[in-house]
C-alpha cells in the first residue's frame, strides 16, 4: 500500500517547465515544443523564441486531419541550448490548390529578453518574449505576408499575450489580429484565447477557449474550445494529441536526445 501511494504521488507531482510538451493559448506568451513551426492556433504562428528554450535536440513528426478529408503531414528538426536555438519544419498538404511549406525559426536570449525570427515563403515574423525564464511572461509576435503575384492578398498579423507559470500550472491569455493591406476585406476580427495547462510527471493536459471579438455582420465564425493531452513517460519521448487545435484533430510524436 505504501508503494502504491508513492507511485501515485510521483505520477501526479508537478514537473519543471524547462520543456513544455503541450500547446496552450495561441503560443504567443507560452510557446510549446512539438511542431510549433506549423501546428498553431490563432492568426499568428507560435512565438519563435521557443527554439531557444529546448536545451536539447528534438525530432518531431506530426499529422493533422481537417474538414472534407484534407490532411497534413509534417516533420521538424530543432536544437537549442536554453539561450539560443533553431527549428526547421516541413509540412505536406493534401488538399485542393494547396502547396507544401517549409519554415525555419532562429532564436536567442539576451539580457532577460527572448528574440526570435521566422522565415516561410512570403511570410516573415519577428517575436519577443519578456522574462522568458520567470513566472510572469509577456509575448509578442508580428508577421508580414508579402505576395509577389497578388498584392491584394498581402496582410499583417500581430499577436500579444501574457502567461503565468507556477509549479502546478500555466495560465496564458493571448490575442491576435490580421489586417489586410486592401480595404476591400473586413479585418476587424480579434481572437482572444485564455488557456490553462496542467503538467504531471508522465502527462500534461491543456484547455483553451477561443473567443471572437468584433465579428462582422453575418459572420459564420464561432467561439470554440480545444483540448490537448501529451504523454511523456520518459524524458526523451513525447506524444501529443489535440482536438480542434489544428484542423479537426492532430497529433505529434517527438524524440529528444
């Protein structure tokens, strides 16, 4: 009986946040480790400073299922030492008129501030994370999409957020907005995402609620809640599964060494 109590205590004891297995919010203030170059929620990509927070090498494979039998298969290689790092990801899309994507992130920490840049075809991003090792963290992501073929498609994304890291949970509150260069598109919508992540010794769970603000009339956008669970029984292996985070469901497997 004593052994059973010890096992339960170890299973549900809190873990350190040197490595975040699971996504929460929009990843602006609390970016996760697991195909964050593509699997993300909100208008912006996740804060690219996550590349520097690794403190090890990671290889990740991911799959996402969308509506109308569309699918996405991706892979990512990442390395970080806690102060600097990079991520390189590739995503193959199986849908009408879709193209495969390659994205890379570079990140560094200096004087208590995390800096990150991201590169994808026609999309460039700049990220900051204030107090990246502390309890209170403030994130910013700015992205610019420049379409050489059709300037009417060009837009700018911006995301801001706050995250609180305790020994028992992570609370994040992120918001993002997209603004098109053309005045023909109504771009007042803002997505606000409060989220909660609770880590245990062998697994983590998270829940996030996406709230749409300033919707245009006759919009079909609805507020949504998505969930995630990650299994990490060993320090060098992690599996994450999500509902309505990226597509209808998605999953990723990571090996760390």
